[in-house]
């Protein structure tokens, strides 16, 4: 158990925190600084622990966890009881080799079959220092499972937790309540949605996968289907544009660019064509006042 936890003052003024309800702010602070939190940002935290520490009934714990999940603040593995804070390592990087070794030990303690492991591996690769070469090689291997991790993640479910404390009552309620295909679809998490794999394969710029997964989680089923379909159309429209000048997938999803008129995607001159025009017209950089191609700023398209 930790003696203390770190909370940046910007936590209270960030756009994400301001949009949270009061209970969600308390739970977010608890997850960042609580006695069960580890420097990995991924740790075992059964719902009962939260209720005991904060004095909350189970229903409030579940509702508040769900709010944080939908904001992308926390991801829950209901099967193992582990939780993961996707941005934790960005703000709590290892400061020396001993801490790097501790991160390796904590990662080894995670359940081997947990679908959180690929997400944590990617977060470590992107945000951590002082990691051994062997540990980095392991993280690369584990992170490759991200498109199709084990199907153990889901939205924090009120019914799942109530079954633990009120098993008989919940069994009766479940017998009376028919299962709904729509509810089953809603329970499927974005991070294990096989449709994301199709989207990722179609989208022309392969960078920022972790942020793309988070953006994907905020889309509903209809938006995910359309994004997957239009990603291929977008890729075809931008076939002549170098990937470095395109938006990351997360920005494309967050901006819901899949709803744009596809004809507008062809309205921009291709980067390669612009380069050839400038270079052929002014091979030596052009007359005074005409910049070389390398000096011309190019916006993301």
C-alpha cells in the first residue's frame, strides 16, 4: 500500500475534469492517489474496495465508474477486477532505472490473459524511460495483440457487481428481464471491437493507435460502422498525399470526419503534386520572394 500519491493541480482545471460530476471527480482523484494505485497505472481494484474506502453504496460506485469509463479516464477488466488509467504513465514517468525495474515487476504481476496487457504495454512503450531491452522486447510482442485482445473487457456493469453482493435478488431480476441484442452490442467494448481492426487497416496513417482506440470508444455502433466504411474512401481520396501530412486517426474520429462529404476530400491538391509543381517551376528555389518547397508550411488534410 502506498504512503502517498501525486495529483497535478491542472487536474482540477482540465477540460475533462470540469465536465465530470462531483462524484466522478472524487473517484478520479481516488484512482490517481488511492492506496491501491500502483506506478503502472494498472492495478487490481474490486468494486468493494472503492465502496469501503469512499463510503459509497455499490450502485453509486458502478454509476460513477461508468461515467469515467465513457470519458476515457479508466478501462475496467470485469473478469479480473483490474483497472487501467490510460493517461497515468504520461504524467508519472519512471525517473530512474530502479523505477524502470519496478514497472517491469508490476507488469509481470498482471493477469496473463487480461485484455488490459496490450493497452498497458503500448502506454509503457510510448511514455516510459529506463526500461531494459528485454522488457521493451516483451512489451512490443504483447502490444501486437491490441487489435484482437482477449474478450474480457467491457463497460463497468452494474448488474455484474450487484450479483456479487445480492446474488439471489439479481438472479431473480435476470430471469424476469429478457436479454436484448441491442444491450449485448452496447456492452461490447471499443478496445476489443473487431471492427476497429478493420478501420485501422483501412485508415491511411498508422500512428497514434492508443489515442485512436480511445476515440473509437466514444463512438456508437452506427458511427463505428460508418467510420470503417468511410476510412477506405478517405484512404483512396488521399492516395497521393504523404501520410505524414494527414490527420492521425484519433483526430479524424474525434472530429467525425467520416460524416464529411467525400467530394471535399479531393478538393485539396496532393502534396506530391504540389512538390513537383514548385520544384519543376523553380528548381533553384525561385526568384526573390518565392520560397522553396521545403519552406512552405503545409496543413494537415
